[in-house]
């Protein structure tokens, strides 16, 4: 790679001025067009939005709009905004020492103008990488105009020997420092009204004014926002003039299919452990964990306004794998295969990510989470096998037998326990849920069947993992089998 120009004169001779984009929105548009023509993926790592959200984002960028992403938590809003960085040029020339990324050819700050007037073509030039051209801020009620736009700095004035009205005394906020880049503001409605007015002025007039001084900074910036749809209303949390000047309003959503959710969780969850044991995550377990989120989103006891974040199945899967890993380490196994019992061990990753309505609070988060797991198991089994004839299995339990399958029991003992249940092992192998020579998958599939029967109220299950006949409280007795 050739050496980048380090002075204004060298930059001018390089021909950069003739080929550069006129604004950051033009730059994003130009690079987006090139990527569309190449036919490659627009934003890597963002799954499930190819036919819904991404075309709208592309339209907004092609139209040079400031835009807002509206969606519940855990819908990849921040990831989409951060992915915009890849549409910026690899590096951008600025006047060296400029706090607001002054364009060497058209500086907007007094510092930049004075430097060019004094040094001319010898003005030093620095290059800013694309990653430093993205500024992100979480809006909170205590964020001030000074934080976002800037304020006069008396200490800076004293050290430089300037009067307070001098532009050189300004301490720039986050937005001017994002000049010629992208400024992303998360949870926009949480921003105080007077700060929203400041943003409105920037979007309307294209410049900022600080502390009432006659200082105009015509900023070049793409403004992106995120918000919860419930908060983004005209009921006082968002000022109407600001809402009116956001070019595009784009709605995000949760995965529309279980298979897509599994793909997202598989991409995001840390399941490849390499310390001591090998981890093999069955597809059945992946589907069960993902369906927990789908079941929760449809449950009337879970707050729809809050939503169920996609982080829930991701965190749950990581806990599931950890519990299987712990069991393998304790039992001296070389392979850790998560089971349904490990999904119950992941309750802390589930209960902390669902907000309950009043009815749900009466039941309790842990009880609802266990019910969601059982419903997820039942839905997974029905999806793969349809309706099953389980009378032989249920009859065995109805005759007084019980089976305890704890999450810390070694695999051979669990397999022996399931062999006691007439028709269970032969059923899961005949249905193709597990191969005959794969004991680990047989155990997973057998647990799945029993959990589905619990969901259908044909069996009962205690918190300790004891399966018994339904319609009575399970308790240990001489005829029970403990594993």
C-alpha cells in the first residue's frame, strides 16, 4: 500500500479532491451502490432481515435519509447501525489535530481555518479509519445539550488566553466529533425534550449553535436512531418536529421462524468449548431452546410491550452447554451432550429476560419458565413426529412406577433408566429421533418424549426430575427408580 498524503498539498496532488464523495451520505450511497452491484452480502452477521428490514435500510441510505429503527429489545437494532461502518471508506483525510474531523479542503472550525490560512499546502493531514467515524450514544434523561452538542470551556479559554466568546474555547460534544461520520443515538425517546430540540435544529438547519454564540458549524453527519415502538409516540416522549424530520421509520422484528432463530442463536451463542471436553449440541436441544422464546412471546402472561429478547435463547443455550460441560467434567466424560435436564438448569438465563404481567407475577417467573420449557418440548416433538401413540409408556407410569432423571447423572445410568420404560427407546429410534448406536441422542430423545407427555398432562415431573403418573403429587417411595 502506497504512503498516504500527509499534507494538504500532497493530498491535492493525489487527485483525492476529484474522486471523493461530497458528503458522508453520498459516500455511504456510493459504496452501497458498489456493494449492490457486486451482489455480495450487505451486512454480515445480521440474519432474518433480508426480505423485510434490509431493503428498507437500503432505501433510506440511497435516499440519503436520517432514519430510525423501531423495535423491541434484542432485535439487532444496534448491530445494524454498527454494520453501517463497513459502507464508509477505509480511511478519511482530516486536518491533523482537528477535534471535529475538519475536511482539509473545506474546514468548518476556526482551528482548521486558521491552520490552513497559516500553513497553506503544508497544512498537516491525518487519516481517520472508518471505525473511528462511528459515534454511538445511549440516550438517558440526564444527557445534556453540552454532552451532545458542546459547551464553552472556561479552562480552555484561560489556558489559551482567549475570551469566552472565542470559538477556540468550545469543548465539542459527541455530535460535532462525529462530523463526516455516523452518529447513532439509542433509545431516542429517553432524551430530554430540550436536547431533542437541539437535534431538530441540526436536522432542519444542518448546523449547530453553542451557548448562543454566533458560531455555526454546518455538520456533515448521518443521524441514526433506535427506539421502542411503545415509546415512539406523540404522547410526550418524542417531540413532533423531530419525529417529522426523520426521513425513514423502519420496523424491526423477532425471527419469523424457529429455524431462523436457531441459526441466529447458533451464530451468537458461545458453545464451542475447548477446555477438557468436546461439546456436541443436538439439533433437538437447539430447537427446544429456541422454541422457549417463541412460546414466551405468545404467552399472555408475558409483557408484550417489553418483548422477549433474542438474547434469551442465546444466554440459555450457553447455560445449557455449561451444565452439560460441568456434568462431563465431574463424570470424567470426553464428550458433553446437552439434554433436556440441562435446559431446566438454564432457568436463570430465562427468568431474568422475561417481563411478566400481573397474572404472571402471581404464578412466578420460575414456574412460567418451566411451563415454557415443557411446551417447547411438546411443540418440538409434534413438529418432528406428529401425534404419537404413547399409551404403553403412560400405562407404565400409571401402574405406579416412577423414574428420576437428574441432570448430574452419568449417561450410562440414564440410558439404563430409559430402558426400563416399555417402548420408549424403540419409539425414538423408530421415529428417527436418535440412532440405535448413539446413546447420548437416545437419552435426549427419550427425555423429549417424557417432557412432551408432561406438557400434555399425561405425566408429572418434579423439580428434582422425577417423572411419575399425573394427577397426584410425586414423592419417593420403595418402587421408584432413582438415577
